[in-house]
C-alpha cells in the first residue's frame, strides 16, 4: 500500500479544535494543521500573512480552507503551485450544510462556534468596542447569539457563551450539530487531494521506473566490463545510442578536480573550470549539447561532452535523463578501475597467501618438532590453547586431549604453587627468563626444567607463551661434579693419610736403626723386626701407588696391561688365600674348592687375578668383626668359573651396593671409618671385565656380603 503523502491544511484559527478532533477521529496522521488568523477580523488579513505561514515548507502540498480567504486571493499566486484553495461563502459552512447554516443565521442571528466563542473578547477589542458600544452594535444588528455546538469542550464554550451574552446583553441559543458534516467534508477533500498527489506521483514513478530500467540495463552492461577503458567506451556508446549526437568525448581528471587533458574537446576553458569546481553540468545551447561531471558521492571520475544532439528541442529532457544515468556511469567506470586494481591486489594477495601458508607450515613444523616443551595458554583462566608434541608427551596426553585442561591443575608440578606464580607474573606483564621448576613426567619421574615465558595478545585476549628446557641432565651433571669435587677432596685427604701413616712408621724405625746411640741398643732380633715392618709398610705404599697408576690408566682410556697365561685357577686361589692368611690371623678363613684334586686350567693374568682376590679378602677382613668366618669358594658353573668371597660382616644397603664400584667411593667416609682410598672395587671391576668376566655383589645390612667373580670357561680375554 503506498505511503500517504504529507499534506498541510491551513484553517481559520477559530475552527482549529473541531478540525483537529476530526483528523484524530479519521486517523489522518499525515495531515499537519496550520492555523491562520481569521479574515473576518478587523482589519481583514492580507495574503502576505498567509504566505508567511505556508512558506515554512514549500515541498509539501498545502490546502487552504475558509469562508473569507485573505483579501484578493481567488487562486494560488505564482510560485505556489503546491497550494490548493477551497473557498466557502462562510467559515461556518465547515460545520454544516449551506441551507442549515443560512437558516441559523436568518433574522439577524449571530453565529459562533466552540472555537470562536473562546476569543470573543479579542474580537470586540479588534473591532474597537467597549461594553457600551458593543451592546449598541449587537442591539441594532443581532436578535440572538447562536452557538453551533460540536461537543468540543462544551463546558468551557458554554461558560464563554454566557459571558459574551451578558456582556452584549443578547439572548443565546445552542444548536447541537456535532462533527459528522465536518468529518465528511474533510475526508472528501483530503482523499481527493491525496488521489491527485498519488496520481502525479504515479506518473513520475512510471517515468522514473522507465529510467531506472534503462539504468539497470546500463548497469548490467557496465558491470561486465573488466577494465576501466572498456567501461568508458560502454558509457560513450550509451550516450551515442540515446541522443544520436555528432560526437561523445570523455576526459579524465585528477582527484583534485584538475583536468589531465582536454585536447580537442568542445568544452571551453571557463566551462572546464566550472566543472572542476564541482558543478554537475554545463549546457552549451549554441552548440546544442552539454558537458557533465561523472561524479557520485566521493567518486570523481572525469568529464563527458555530448556534442550537437540530433533533436535539440529535447535538450533539457536529454540532460535530465543523462543526469539520472551519471551515477551509474560513474560506478561502472569506477568498478572497471577497481576491477583492475583488485586483480593486481588479488594476484599479490594470492602470492602473499601462498608465502604466508608456507611460512606458517615452517613455523608449525618448528613449533611441533621443537624438542623443548612449548605451550600457549589463556591468562584469564589458564586454559591450554596449543602445545607442541614435546609438551603433550611430557604430560601424557594427546593433542586432542588438551581441551579442558588448565595449566595450574596439571598433574605435572612437584610444587603446587609454582604454576600460580608463573600465571601471576605473566598477568602482571612481567617476562620470565630461565626460572627453574621441578616437575614429573607421565611416568612419575622427576624432571627439572628451565622455564621462560612472554605475554602476548591473540584476538585481543591476553595469552602466555611458555618455553621449557629440560635441564635434568645438566642438574645431574652439576650434582655429579659436586660429588666428584667432594670425593676428590675426600680422596686427597685420605691419600695423604694413607701415605703418611706407613711413611711415618718407616721413618721412625729407620731413625731407630740409624741412631742407636740415642735410643739405646737393639738386639739383632729387634732389628730384623724393624726391617720387616719397614718392608711391609713399603709394600703398602707400593699397592697404593699401583692402584693410583691403574686408575690413571683407566681414566685416560688406556686398557689394563694383562699377561694371559694358562694356570690352574683352583691352586692359584688356594695359594693366594693361604698367603693372605699368614699375615692376617685375626679372622678364620675357609677355602671350599670344588673337586680340589682335579686341575682347572684357564687362561688369565695371574698377577691381576691375585690382585682381585686379595682386594676382596682385604675388604672382607676390614668390614668384618674379628674371629668371624671368611669363606672363599671356587666352582664351575654352566659357562664360567665362579670365585665367591663371603663374610659375616657389617653388610651394605642397596644404595651402597649400587655405588660400590664408583671410584673413590667408601661405604663409610666418616673420620672414624676404616682406612682406604676407595679404589679397590673400581679396579677389581675393570680387571674382571678385561677378562670378559662379570662381578656381582649380594649384601644385607648387618648380615654380611657375598661377592661373585665369573671368568668364562674359554678363558679368552674380552675384545
């Protein structure tokens, strides 16, 4: 349904209440009421007063209704085509038919309405009447005052009627006429005016529709032009078809409005300046054509000249049609220009997208294959957004399993408060560099990391990028270094003590022998004892030096020098135990040889193997109380000869057993511990393995220790 046109209705002010009530009753919201002063007043109003009233908006049609229209106004003045006049013999004809109104006005009756009675004092004042002159005037001219009652503010109008009657001393009469006639009259006039306006608009709309259809065809033709040059040629061809001119010429200009070229164009220099300053067109009546600016909103494309149309009598119509097409022509040319720019940008964008995709793949590959765990988190709630393979493997989940996990609640932290501290630092925009944190992997093994993190923003959301470098090996190496330094210091102290003790004894006995006059005479037997003790201490020093040389040789990567010869293993063990027992009588030694009368020929280094057995016997003796049994056994197993040394000594813990072969390790390193450098078992292991053999230790704290050495039956040395 077409929208109702906006109409202005100019009515005498005395009838505004009735007209307004009818319009509300008829629901004519598109009507604006303009009150003008009644012309029946004294002096009568001129047209100028009414013109000032309707000039406020000349675009809307105006209907002027009344009995006494402004003086001399019989038809709309020039320039007021939007004004329609509806003259009446009497304004009261608005309220009722002519016959009924004339009947009420007969016999000298003075008619008033609900609106006019309200201003009776102003009316008398305009007439220059006081009460005396008013009574004289109404006595001579008026039989009675008749109120045409329309049910508009009845109490107020009747009260003013009584005041008026008393003032002029005339009787009154009230005729109830209602608003039916006025409603019918207004509706008829407004509908007629509305139909007239809609009919005019329909004609304009039909013409506009035809132009728009032409414009759409033009737009369809121009929109397919892939380049600016083709679009310009399409516009020129359109104007050639429409106006059949002698020529159509187009010229560009810069965005500032300055022409780039007008070579040979019919548009004069002055006209070009006018177009450049923003005027839409210039008509060349002498040349029977016109020039146009191709401009639409902020788009300023150029100028086009239509030179000498074939039917100059239609020049104005041609111009109006051309002006209606100019926006689409401008858009079409601009679209061609933009298409070329867009193609260049698209080609560049495709290249950039391809390069960006390759860069993203490289970054994703570097991110995912980074051996250091890396994770992206949202700082607001600590949610895990993205993580590389090293991180997901460290926490024991798949990449898909990251959804719903939070950084602070991972079963990953050794110290529960650490993730909260990290999040707080990042939320306060502080960088984190090489913070050491303790964690556990999915198997529960402790892992130390060096953590660095930075805050960043993704889609206006604060996030944190966290890098974790595994420093467990470094920490272990640091601990080993500290332990090595500690062991080294202990070894130096022990070596000094181990070397000083036999040296002090040797120097003491030597001093006795060298200066007998200072210490008294010694028997020959005592001298022999001194010499034997000096020799024994020398052997101890020699063993210490040999052990140190062996360790130095092993540390430098040089293998132990072994002399493989075939010997009877049983006899060698039995003799070694017997020789050791001669000088160490505080323990009870027992040798258990499998089939002692049957020889056990085997290829091995005699000196080094004796060194192994003596070291094991020495440990068993030192770490066992006196008078305890030390059992040495030799027997043949499935693939090896086994030599076992068992004691009933102090025994060791599993941790001590684990470290017994470490260089410089001593089970008891206190100041009151048993003397020794802690090199023996390390050298024993190297000797056994150099023979291709194995060594095992079975020990229980407080029960004793059993050491088993296995030499392969082949007797060949290890490759």
